C-alpha cells in the first residue's frame, strides 16, 4: 500500500474523518470504479464543472476532448478539483437524520498537463479504449494522424488526493432501535444491459466484454 | 414546456450544440434522474467540488448537510456550478475517434440560499425522504428540533441552467461502415439490488419501494 504525501490543507477530510483514506491504492481503486468524473475549474470569471469520461494511466487521471475546446485549454492554465464518485447504496435509518448513502468518492487537486507527444497520446487513448473492452483497440479502424491532432489528452497526477468511503450499515440512535419502521441498506450499482448491435454492424457477435 | 430564460454566456452550449436543451421540464427531468450532484465552488482560495445527494423542490435543487460544515456555509457566499449526470450507455464505434457515451447532464449556475424557516426546512427534508420511498416520512421517528437545527438545507434556483443529452446510436465515418468490428451501444443503468435488512430492524418486511 503506497501512502501519498501527508494530506494537504485541501485534501484533509475534516467532517466524518472515519470515512477518509489517503493511500494511493485506494485512490486508484475509486478512480477505476467510475467511468465519469467531474472537473471543477475557474474559467472566464466563473467556476465551472464538467462531467467527462476519465481513465487512469498509472498515477495519473486522464481525460480527453476536442483540441478546439476552450474549456479544455483553460484546464492547463489553472488549478482544478476533480471528483469521482460511485454511489453504492441507500442507507435507510429509523430517523430521517440518520439516513445516509454508501459511496466511494475521490477528490483530486492539481493542474492538468497536456500529453503532447503523439505516441504517448495514442498510448493513452489506447488505454482508454482497452479499459472499456480489452483487445478492442487492435480491432478498430486505426486512428489517423488528423484524429490524433484534433484530440487533446490531459492528465492530472493522483498526488494531492483523498478518498471518502462509507460502506457500512444503518447507524441509529440507541433509543430508536425499536422504532417500527424497516431499516436497512438498499444496494445500488451501475450495470450493463443487453448490448444493442448497430443495424449496420458487419460483425453481429457481441464481444465477450459486453456479453 | 416551460422555456427558461435565454441561455446565458455561461450556459450556452458551444460544443456539440445538437445535444443542448434549455427548457425547464428537461432540466427538472435530468435533475430528478440522479440522486447525487457535484457542487463546484471557490472556497479558501481554491476551487472545490463536492459530490452530494440532491433532490428537487419545484424549481429549486436542494442539498443538505451539517450546519457546522464550513464548505456549506461558503456556498451561500459565492457563485457555484452544480452538475448532475446520468450515464446511459457506452457507444462503441468502428474507430476510436467516434467512441462516445450516451448521457444526460445538467449544469446549473447561481448561488445557494439557506432555507432558514424551520417549517420549510422540515418540508424540504420530507420531500428528500419521500423521493427515496413514498410514505416513509410518516413512518420515521419524528425529526427533533435539535436535529433540524443541526442541519443546513440549501437551495439553488433551476434558472441559469442547461442540459446536454446524447441518446442515439453509433455515428461512424461513411468509409468505416464495413470495418469488421462489433459496433453498437452497451446500455448502462443504476439499479437497486436486494435490500439488506438491518439485523436489528424490528420490521422485517421490505417496503414495496425497495422490493
């Protein structure tokens, strides 16, 4: 278990510190568990937040988008806060006050840097596709130089980061334990449904990764 | 269909405007479809993002937390951007470049205001619980004045808001249509699993809302 540097003033969890984690393995696991993050940043005089697909390349979180995107350009010019959250359950208590959710969330602070090198950029995009479906990259129509050039890949070190996890049952006040209402946890998960093959797909067999 | 005020410079969608919506009904539907939002704001010299449960009360998005939370206090003192996103599918194209996701996301700009009136605050929290399980509020141990006082409820007008939706199939380049790789959409959804009754729950029958 790799411990990140000591929590910074920004990442030290103040409220409910029993839910806090700071080790790199836990940060990586929470990042890997979700396909979409939210990037918060300042641009053009306002705070903005952008939900976007992410993937992990070692100790960096990567995102991508169109080179022409002014928001993406702005990300390399200032600090941001990226959050990744998976909601794992509804915690239904005997009092409204103790209702809660089970979740895993990460907050990462820092500044994105652009992946400029074309080979590195292609490798990063390959890692993105392979995370969706192992083996798929080699089956795709190869990426063109023009497409690579039109795509910005940004990466953020998973360094100044913290995780909060709640993964336990109902915690009610002792005097409420006999209250006559159902108490328990309703698990939530993101699941894949039956794949919808494109009508024009010449390959009709659904890949095992989606089966 | 209620149309919100014309898009502001902050909410007007510049990239992929065919995915943009600005009407109030669509904003409300996207807000209602997810249980957790991300609140981006500036505090203490940094940009922050906070994943947190939300619910809707008419034309406001509500969040809540501990009165002692300094972050929540900061939200009433400055502008924020709240995003809500549901990920509905992986769009697997014939080229890496045209891979995409189906999603519904909302961005709402503005400033939270605290719900100070105790009766209003209780009604807002009731709406939060009822959205999880209709009829549950009346079954719970009643909320105490101390609990109400310890809880901050904040609300944000769903006024300066925009939605982006992608809900269609694979779009590949014409010359790639015969490429021999499976193309299609893998639907994703958040689903509830089998409820886990608390070992000490005196009521053992799972409510219909979770059955």
